[in-house]
C-alpha cells in the first residue's frame, strides 16, 4: 500500500527521489521555496536546471504550500541544503503540532551545520520533539541524482537508532534499481557523508592539476583514514566507514564529473578562485562549508587530519595548492595505521 510522503526540496536529489517514490506507487508532494519552479515541474514535467533532459512522472506535483504538502503524510523527506535544514524544520514544527499522526522524518542531506557544527539529525532532533515524530532516518551512500534518474543500480544506507523506522524507510524506497540496507550507526553515516565532500574537493583539484590515478588513490585512502579517526572520536563504528556511506560514497564523489564538490576542486586545480567557483556552480558545494566545520571539530578534539586541513587552507586561507601538496609530502614518516595521523 502506498504511503503519503512530503519531499522538501526540489533540487536535483530531491526531485529524483520524489520521482522514484512516485514510481514506487506513493502519494508524493514535492515542496519548493521557489515558485518559479512550479510551472515547469507541474506542466512540462521537467526540472532542466538541475536535471537536464530528464522527464518527470506526470503524477509528481510540486507546491510552495508547505501546510498542504504536509497534510496527513506518513513521512517527511528533507532534501534541502544543510544550512537550510534548521530553518525549514522550524517552519515544519507548528504544522506537525496540529497533527495526530506522527510522521517518520527522513533526511538525505550531506553536511554539518555551520556555527553549531552539528550533524543534521542533531539539528532535526533539536527542532522537532520526539512526541511529534516517529523517529529520524538518514539515507546516504554512493548516489548521483543523474544516475538514479537513468535507472542505474544504486545502493544506499538507511540509518536510524530505531530499526523499525529504518526498515520502514527501506521498504518505501526499494525497487528493481534502488536498494537500501539498514544501519543503526547514525553518527558514522552522517559524518562519512559530510566529510567525504571535503576530500572530493581535493580529488578534483588533483585532476585539475594533472595528477594521475596513483595520486587520486592515495588521497582517497588517506582521506578515508582521517574521516574514520574523527568519526570514531565522536562515537561512530569504524566498520561504517568501509560501508556504503563511507568508502562507497567517497569513491563516487571523488571520481565523477557529476559531483559538484569534485567539479569545484577541478576548477581550483586549474587556477580558478574559490569565490568564482562557488558563484558559477549553480548549486550548493557542501564540501566548502564542511571543510571549515571539519577544521574546527578536529581542532577541538585534537584529531590530526592533514589532508582535510590542507584543503581548508586552500579554501579559506588562499594557500597555493602546490605548496600544500608539498607540505603534505614533506611530513615525517609514520606507520600506516597510526591513529594519531
């Protein structure tokens, strides 16, 4: 039996997930803050800015009316940029207070909130009290919207402290090309999803500079070691980082032209300035703000993250990329599994 689901955010990922859920037989309400999107989505059944050439299911309807979008829904899927999560959740709160049925809250964003340095589920927990929701589920993993739109086989993780909620979300999304696995390590899944975007900027920069496969593999492997070190300090399970939301998402984000973080890094490697890159991307580059949060978190807990720190210096301190690479390679020798860096 189909569920009633509100999808908040009509960017590339939100639109594709909403379309998939319609294909799965659910009653989907796609909410956008931008009224200019409505005629195209509802009448032309396209979203060309985010998904050029993709035709949407004709049953998918978009609206700017949040109250109507949330009416009697079984689940609410947040797919807005990380730093908009709190403001959108705050708009959702009074509408939930009027309801008798508790929805499952799902989020598919990948970042850490600026200022508070909180994971997205922590932000949602702060804003939406337990007595108004069934639980919070994170969906994450190697998944470019363009590939999902094409029906490419995709596997993700549905993570929640509530196994029941994770299984419910698993059932909502799964079909012949889209498969979810459940996980209870919300901390590891969210940190892996956020921090890999920082490493992806570095991978793009290496490509822009002309480095080869050996260099890219080194960056990804040692980047994963950094992500794992920081995650474990905050209570994550180490095995999560060799799963879909860890190494899986890292691989796809560090190797694909579909990754806006990779594309941002590629432009930096070719000599572009970060302000110009961000202004011309047309979509949010989550790794940019996450690099600053990662720098702050690592400093607070005393975890050494040399690659992430080097990328932070390039993005925020205008450090020359070739110089930070030379500094990384000039560090003293260490054991591979030295958990201090």
